[in-house]
C-alpha cells in the first residue's frame, strides 16, 4: 500500500508541478497591478481559507506563539495567530507587485525609513554591512530598497518550481542586487563584497544544514542557528544590523527599520554569537509580533535529536500529525498504523 501510494503521489506531482508553477506565475502577474491596500483587503479573507485547507499552518503558528509569548492567554494567542497568518498571506500576494510591478509604484509604497544612518556610518568608515533580514513583514520590499541604495549581495537558492526561477531571480536583481549560490563560492563572494565595504543580506532564522549551526536560545528554547555570521565578522570587521520592512496599518505601505544588532553577534565564540543573532531577531519581532512568519518550524531540531540521544523523538517540539488534505499525509498515516499494529 505504501509503495503504491508513493508511486501515485510522484506521478501526480510530476503532472501537477508545471500547472502549479504556471498558476502561481499568472497570479503574481495579475496581482502586480493592485495597490498594497487592495492586496491587504484580499489577504484577510484568503488567510481564513488557507487555515481551513491547511490546518498545519495554524497549529504550528499557535504552538510557536505559545513558546514565544506564554504570558498571553489562549484567546489572545489565537487572535495573534490569525493576524500573523493574514500578514503571511499578504506577503505572498505582494510578491508579484515587488518583482513584476512598476518600480516607481513599489518605491512610493515605502513611506518611512528608520536607522539608515547605521549603514551610512559603517560605509563611511570603510566597513561592510551585514544585514540580518528575518522573515518579518515583506522581506522582498527590504531587498528592493537595499539594492536600490547600496551595492548589495545576497545568497539565492533556486525554487523547487523551475518555471518560477526567472521571475524570482529577475525580480530580486532588477534594482541591482547581486545573487550568489548557497555554497562555498557564495560565501567567498559575500566576503569579497564586505571587503569592498558593501552590504550583504543574511537570513538569520532559517534552519541551517547539519554541521553548519549550533543550538542557541530563541525565546528561551534552543533553536538550531547558523554559524556563518561570526565567520564573516571575524574576517571583515563588518557592522551588523537587523533590517525589516514593516507593513503599515491596513496595508497603506511599508516602513523600513534598521536596528543595531545585539552586541553578542560580534563574539568569536559561535554559541554566543548565535545567541546574539537570535536576540537581534527577537528585537525586530517586538516591532510588530503579528508580522513575523510564525508558521515556520523554528524549533524543528532538538539537541537530543542531533546527538541521537535516547528519547529524542519524544523531545520533539512539533508532534507528528497527518494532514488528510494531501496524499503524503495519508501515506504517513498508513505507515504509522502498520508500525503500530506490528508493535501491538
């Protein structure tokens, strides 16, 4: 049964992948002409539909918020989760506008810029700038602004749907950004950009590959965090700032914020530096907690799992669930049932 379902799923995925990619590309093109306010009006009701069709997003968001804000009662966390999913939906709808829309219209949607002096001062001193860009607000708007004002380099990994690669790549590069691969050549390119006193962007809240991170507290719980930052700082004397593009009330536009990073990021010891990175992300989230992408499994890995200690499966923060809206969910469900029957 399991092999049959897996083969059927793979066959269906091969047929549906081009259709999915073309549908997304067409949607972005159609939405690119709408205003940010109109997109926000669309995002609110659409987010409710997404929650119904994909309960996993709602469950993970609420679980993460429970860890980050234990002082909030259940009702307050439910409201915050609903707002967060609406903002995440708005970000997805806005991508077409940022990548394909009129450049002047996108530029005019950025109504405020705070903390630009942190970047200007560093470059005046001949230092490069590392911008920590967490998944907050609309990070593509931040990329648009940065690449419009500074020589800017960021890592780029092609999407799963090849049809979307030219749209995303051209959208991110159209204001002058330089995209480099997520490998050793890309890291070398980041170092060269910093030594030229340019700006680079790093995603501080994505789970790195095995051996490329350490566990450091994020909202009081160990989260597997990348160690690329201390290596770059140690070799370039760069200044580190946190950058976000906050969505203004009712989708009226965006406010860019640059915040001085926590001093811990400059520590040579990797765990201490990673703690500084996570503290910097927490400070950015405090601007508007609902605008952070809480549906990402930030605590997916545990120290016990990484060390394969007994009981590491029970130590998982995210319990295994089965979504019956997908073939993969059904396949996992039957596999679990068979294992349980053998044990019984």
